[in-house]
C-alpha cells in the first residue's frame, strides 16, 4: 500500500462527524502507513489485524469510519462488513472497503454487503482524504436527520400524551352532553315524542329536547349551534340549562302562575328571551338556529317558532306531506329581533318531524345534497313500517348508507319526531 506524503496540516482540515477511525488490515506495515496519515489529519485511530478482532472492538465502541481491507485470512472484508452491519446500534458508521478489485460485479458484492464506498489500491492521499470528506458530509446529514427525528419523536410522544388526555376529556364531555337528553322518547297519553342526537365527533353542536309542565301540554325543540367542537358543545350545555326538562324554575320557556303551576310561554317569546340572553353576553360569537314548538294535546293546536332552522316536515295521516314555517333569523345574530309564530292544528295520526341541516346537507352517493325533497321521500319510505324511535333510527341508517363510499358524517345529525294521537 502506498500513501502519498504530501499531507495537509491538521488545522486546515475539518471532517465533521468523523472523529474515530477503525483500520482493519492483516498487514502491519500497511496499517502503520495508513494510521500515520490518519493521525496527521487529526483522527483518533484504532487498529485491528482481523475481522474477528474488529468485530469485538465494534461491540465495545463504534467508530465513525471503518477502513477495511477486502482480502484477509479468516473473516474477510465482505464477511466483516456484513457482521458489522448486523450489530445493533443507533449510530451509523461509514464503511470503506480497500481493494484491488475494480470489476463491477465485485463492487456490487461489496455494496450488497453494506459497504458505502471503495478505494482501489494503491491509495493516493488526496483521494483518501476526499473520500473521507464525502463520508463525513453524509454522516453529518445522517446525524442531523437523526437528531431531528429524535426531536420529532419526542414531540410526537408529547402530542400523543396530550391527545390521549384530550380524548379522555372529550369522552367525558360526551357523557355530560348525553345527560342533557336524559330520555330519547316519552309518551304523553296516546301521543309520543322521540329524539335523535348523533354528533359527527365526540361532541357536537346539536341539541334536542322535550318537557311537559302538566297534562296535555308539551314543548319540544331542535337546536343547531354554529360551528363544531368544544365551543359549540359548551353552548349546547348552556342551552340545555335554559330549556331543562327537570328544573322548571330554571326553564326560560315556562313561567309559574298563581304560585301553583307552570305554564308554557308562547314560542316567539321564548325565542326573544334566548336572543336577548345571547346578545347580552359579550365575547360570544356563536349563534344557533332553532325550531321550538308547543302542542295542546286536547285539540292538536300546534304553535311554533322557526329561527333560521330547516322547515319542519308535517306528515298528515292522509299521506300528504308538507314543509311548514316562515323561516326567520337565527338566535344570537341581531338584537331586538321580532320572531314570528306559526300555528296549525294537528289531526289524530298526524306527525311532525324537526331536524337539523345535518340531514338535508348530507351528501348522497352521486355527490348531491339530500335536500328537502330527498328528506321527504326518505321520511315517507321510513314511515310505512316504523314509528317512534324506530322511525328515527331507520332515517339515520338510510342517511349513512346513502353517503358516498369512504366518507363519513360531516355534520351533527339530530331530529325530533312528534306523533299526535290525542290527549
């Protein structure tokens, strides 16, 4: 082995990540010549006269660079390279095979064994230094990438912990939100109210409910808060308190009369009260749409207010279906809004469906929206063999089955189904 004698001064060289070099050669003379050059360049050099000895050294401490002769007795350079790459370690070492072989087939064998580069004997100092510099650049990039990967892994681990904590909180929040709807159906004499509430995530911004302050008087509502997620869910919790079915003294839709019983306030007045409360709260940007209806079960007199919510679907016992309501502005957008009341009379066997736009704005398989016509067709199909909660379950099942393949719910889905059969 011949190494040129014109070696640059140590101070002028920078080999980056390479500090320690392992020289493996069965020739003591060739090792001495090579080691002398490496030490002049500022490297810490470790020597081994066989592949077996080199492996034992590497098991104790990995070098940054290996310079190994190809042909050695016992474990040759290829076998040593394979054994070296099989060692378990997190640090990458640059491996250069020293050989007199220049055939492409031999070079391919070396690459397959795990070598990074080759040097053809006899060695020139300039070429050796250049190959080491190239290896140093690769190691610098590899270790910089490893450092960044470790930072990313640490950040991902922290994010996973945060996600798990948030997910746990959201699961608990969903239980709290579900408690706002303590019963999904209730019979009022021969009539019945059924509820459906399906958030698109852990929690949602839809709310449905019902209450009755006394015989033959019921109220029910469907609400959709703007936006999604935690903020909307917090608003539904607040609205659930305003329209509670358990604490009439806190329900803004009722008033106590003669200190004896509770009466239902007119729907347009309830909408105005809720609007005033939201407008009085500074810093709240959310608003909500709502249909709130009250029914006198003795005569089927229905009064309702529609505040930006989808038009309720009235299913007559005769088989005729019609959308009712006068539209109106959402609650919480503008102060001093005058909400309009809609009135009609229900006949025994009539049914009323309140629903959120999670139904009508859901995409079907062809990419179009379900819209009101599709909702009406779906309701009439489901009505044939179902009633009460089964009707709403069938509606939701058909909705999800009709979505484009590979998609899921993009919005919360909720509904109220009222079946009138007298007092």
